[in-house]
């Protein structure tokens, strides 16, 4: 795993995790990138899947995808994804598409607006069944899902990364707030 600090935090108390992360010093070039956050997130999810597999009950040599999650919210989302395989593949493909201009994935903070409000500005997502699928997925809080699918430390690092990008833009850029009615 990628940790900026030398000591790992095993205390489950979220306030201790937040304090340890917020007060560490990040030097130039040591910050988190979208790619690094993605790799760390996948690592965290795989740890949770491994833990879930230890307790999974396999009946008739069958294991449901949602049984790979430890948390109820995450299990519910996986049940929705499992029930709609075509839309799930299209959703994963859409979310994993790189931006033509920046060469990066869609930032986590923009996913909800693009997916839930604008339906990716795509005709593909405009049919009734696909819109209903997006509404079901969007009924979950993405930050809570991120927290339960990974860890408290990863969650706080991700939030801190995006807050830092919001309030400390690159030179020459100004912070813009958009009012959405």
C-alpha cells in the first residue's frame, strides 16, 4: 500500500486516523494523483474482498458477487450491478474512459453530477431501464460507499486530496464555484 507516513495506523477510531493524516507534512512531488488514488483504492477493495471470502458461504458451488462485500450498502450496490449486467459493463466502461484533454479518469467529485444528473450526456443512458438503473445506483451516497468499500484512512486521504485541489488550484487558475439551482 502507498502510505506517506512511516507508521501504519491500526486504530479503528476515525478521529485518530483523521488527525494523523491531516497533520502529516506532504513535500512537493509526494502528493496523491488520481492514478495513485485509483491503485490504492483497488488495493483497499481487494483487502475487503479477501476478508469477505474468509466468511463467505458457498452453496452448490455458487458464489454471488455481492457476497464479496463486507458491508450492507456495498452489498446492495453489488446486487443492483449483478441484476443489470449490460448496464454494469457500460457503466464501468464509461467511468474508466480517459478524458481526451487531460488524459485522466473522471475525478471522483464529478462522477455523481455526470452520472446522476446528466446521465453522462449520452443517448445510451436515456432509455427508461438504463435511467432507472442509474437512479438505483445514484440512490447511494458515493462517499459512504467509498468509506465502506475501502478504509477510513483511504477515505480521508481521498477527501483531503480533492479539497486540496479545490482550494489550492495550480498557478494562474482561480477557484470557481458554480451555483446549481
